[in-house]
C-alpha cells in the first residue's frame, strides 16, 4: 500500500499571484506606452495643440490681465490642461480600441490568458502619462511667460485633478472605441470632442460665451472637470467640488455601461 504524500508547500522562489499580476500589468503598460511613442500622428497633435492654443489665447492675447479672481494665463492654463487631458484620453482609447478591434488584435487579446483589465489599465496609464507631460509643459510655459504663480500645494492639486480627471474620458473613449468603426473613429471623436470642449468653456472662458451655452454647459462632462481644475488655481469657479465629482462619477458609470454594451455586441 503506497503512502499518501502531502503536497509540498510552495517554495519561496515561486512568485505570488500579486507579483505575477504586477509583472503582467507593468509589461502591458510599458509596451502600450512604447507603441504610442512610435505613433507621431498621435503624439504630436496630443502634446502640441493644447500648448499652441494656450500660447495664442492664454499668453499672447490675455497674458497677465486680471480675470475671474486670477489672471488670464492662470485661468486658461487650467482650461487648456483639461482640454489636453481629454484629448489624450479620448484619442488614446477610442481610436486605439477601435483600430485594434478592426484588425482583430482585440480578439487575440481576449483569447489570451492575459487579464482583461491589464489591457484597459495599459491604455489608462498611457493617457495619464501623456496628461502629466502636458500639465508639466503648460505649467512651465505659464510660469516662464505668463506670470503664473501657483503655490506648491495648488500646483500639486491641479496636477492631481487633471490626471485623475482623465478617468471619465477614458471611459468615454472606451465606449466610442467599442462602438465606432475603425475607419471613422477619429472623425467621430473630433465631432464629439471639439464642440463639447468649446461649449464647456475650455477654449474661451465660459462667462464670455452666449447665455444659452452657459446654461447648457453643466450637462457636459468637461464643464465639471474644468470647474475642479479652476478651483485649484484660485480662479472663480461655479458650484462645489462634491457636486462636480458626483457629476463626473455619474458620467463615468454611464460611459462604462455604454462600453460594456458595445463590448458584448462583438460576442454576438
């Protein structure tokens, strides 16, 4: 009669599930970032357009003039930071996911043993890294040429808000990527992104827009994002922080549900 042997305890060299997950997530994020860096059609517009608009409208035409309890350069540094973060999030997710769906690469990812959340984490990480680069560049321009003087705590709060605020728009980009055909995704994103940004007061301060747009702005997610960013700069903003956070959370849930619907449609 053979003896029953107890299973050996895992050796100390066996990586834990947490360590394995960390390696998978970090590798996916690294390769996603490197892949994006090799796409100048994404990198150049994402980083340069908000900076150029800020130079033209926030520094050249406005500069150090007082506006909304601060200066024009400080006010528009926040709003163009929001504009740039939204652009990086929307195009990174919507165009990337849609293109990979069209090429069948997303089906390969889903069939692999890779955790599904690693794919989404990598794209969100990429959007946040580009957002951080953009925020740093805007702050450098504003400080050097626009007389922007934020206390350290205000600058850190603004950077945190802008990076965290990318999450709802990553969710929107994911929904568009799961629903839009690959060849029309960039046009669809622009058709949503540009009017939504203008009507939310990201290009021109909201108090200078027509009354009808001021009344419609609270129904748009960039408006709430911009109000949180403006609060960090000391600029006059509308509403409380909790109100805007709750609105962005609601938009995020709605976009994720829409993305799930589009994702499940591919299984049919």
